[in-house]
C-alpha cells in the first residue's frame, strides 16, 4: 500500500512541475497556489518574480467547526479573495499543484471567483 501512495505522490509532483514550468505569478497578477492535505487546505498568493508569498490562508482560519471539508474549501476561497481585494488584486493565475480539478480544489476556485477574483 505504501508503494502505491509513493507512486501517486510522485505522479502528482510530476504534474505539478509541468504546470509550474508554464505559469508564473507577478506582483500584479499573482499565482494562487493550493495545497491539499488530508486534514486541511492551504492557499497562498505568490509573487514568483520576487520569490515571496504575498499572503496565505489555511483551514484553521475558518471558525465554524461543523463545516465539511468542501464547505471549508469554499469559504477559504472567499477569504483569500477578500484579502486580495484589500490590496487591489483582481486577476490571478490558478495553480492547482498537480491535483485534479474537482472536490476541494474546485471549491476553492469557485469561492475565489465568488469573492471577485478572475482567473
């Protein structure tokens, strides 16, 4: 079983490297990076030119404990969009980090769009 997990992780990282070779974030149009763990979700706005994270949000920032992982992901997307609007960021480049675009990753994107971000 551990061998299968290792193969899946390596495949995801390979997909992530291919995507990252094609997209870059700037100060005006940052990269919205999503990292998914078993328990939490972490989202960052990254300026790749300066190599800095502009700001980030994580699953611990959502106060409601009775939410599902999918609902929490949607709220995190809205939260990152609110933070972006405070510093006048309207457009972003979405980086799904090699994950499939469904479930929690799609919920983050939907929440960010609902919050006012354009991809």
